[in-house]
C-alpha cells in the first residue's frame, strides 16, 4: 500500500443496479468473438473505426463544435471560445488501434457542460497503417501545439485519457516533464493501460470478471501498435518510466476491470514517487465504466472527475489571475 499521505481515497457509489450492469452476457460474447477473429478480419474491423469523428447534434450543439490543427495534428473542440477559463485535452482509448467512440464524446461533452471549460479531442494516428511511435508523437506534438497556440497567456489545462488514451496521457506528461515544457495542471486517467507487456498476474483473475475486454484483444492490439518495438519501452508502457514530478492525478477504475492491476500499480508508483493521487475504485465497475454506462454509478464517477478538474483549473479564483499564474 502506498503512503496514505499521497493518496486521497474517494468513497465510491453504491454497487450498480441491474439496469446499469445489464447486457454483460451479450457483451462478453461479442468480446470473445472480437478476440478470436482471424488477423485480417480483426484489422479490417479496427480500420472501420478510423476517421476523425465529431459529437452528434444530440450530444453537443453544432455551433459549439470546431476543428483546428496544432502542429499539424487534428483536434476537435467543443466550446473553444470558452478556453480562456481553462481547457481539458482528451486522448481517447481503443487499445491503441481503434478511433474514438460515441461514448467518448458523451463523456467529454459532459465534462464541458458541467465543468465549464473548453474541451478538445486530439485525433492521433492509428495502426496498422500508422503504428508506434505515430500515436505517441502525435499526442506530444498536438498537446504542445495547443498550448503554444494559446500563448502568451496560456490558460490552465488538464490532460485526460481513458484506457490506452490514459497510458498515452501519462507518457505525454512524462515527456513534457523531461523536456522541461509547460505541464498540465492535473491528469485525469480512467482505467489506464500503462503496461503493454500484460505480465500483471491479476489479469487472469480480472478477465473472468470483466465482460468488456479480453487479454487476447489486449495482446494482439499491443503487438499491432508496437510493431516490433520492445513492449517495455516506457513510451509504450509508461509505468516503467520515472513517476516523479508529475501533476496531481485522478485515477478511476472499476474493481471488475481487467486493467485493475495496472491502475493499482500506477497508484502505488505515483504515491511512492511523491505524486498526489486521488483514487476512485468502483465496486462492480467494468472497464471504462464512467464512459460506457448510463446511470447513477457512471454519473457519480463523472461528478468526482469534474470536481477534480474544476479544482485543478482554479475555478475558485478570478479568470485573469488564473491566466497570469498559468503563464508563468
């Protein structure tokens, strides 16, 4: 267990009801089929998810959605005009091989609507056409581009990610630290995948509980993304990189998540390194439950994440003062 002075443990919501956890059997069957598809069909399936999407009009008012490029990396914004208050930059999950899903847009739109900041989805390149280090390079360059495009008065900003995107967000934060670049005010990581080696012994036990993701899918996705690079490369598996001198981190995971072990090891490593960690572990939660579920448990997790972001963006101080502080 990490030093408790470095970890704030949040009380989870009550166990999910039947309506929130329904469909597990059907999802488990679909997960099994995906994991066992022939290579050609698996790659065809992931390619179909590629392409930079936008939130639909039922999720976000169309006038709030804009697109831009930052250092050449495409970004979709929701309410960019509000960026002077603060910005949340999100890196989507999808085991590094799939594009963003409507669930990502629903979560991100909720962050914007209830958080009161501008939000941005960064579209990074994907394998098999563009394997590692394309996603890593795009995420680093895109984030730096967004930050520099708001100079000289850069608003405070938070970097978030889910699953593979959470691992990517952590790797970006570590790179910004090592390059002595401007860092985010905080990290919001949901069900992070931070060790592509899949050597965590908890995976076998957790796989039996989690209907949403399988070890086979993780393994073939990791191989497709890494494209021959060592899976212990810290740009691929940021758990193996220095965890010191990072901003405060909010970690959310379900206790049935196949990647619970990654989240626990990351929590302990961050705390041992002296990094502030806020920890939310939801009983009954599957992989990325705050995004894929619709109901009180998901809403509770989102409220905790939003409260963390608002605190990191210093919404309790005047906007101009916050901007001046962020610029120094």
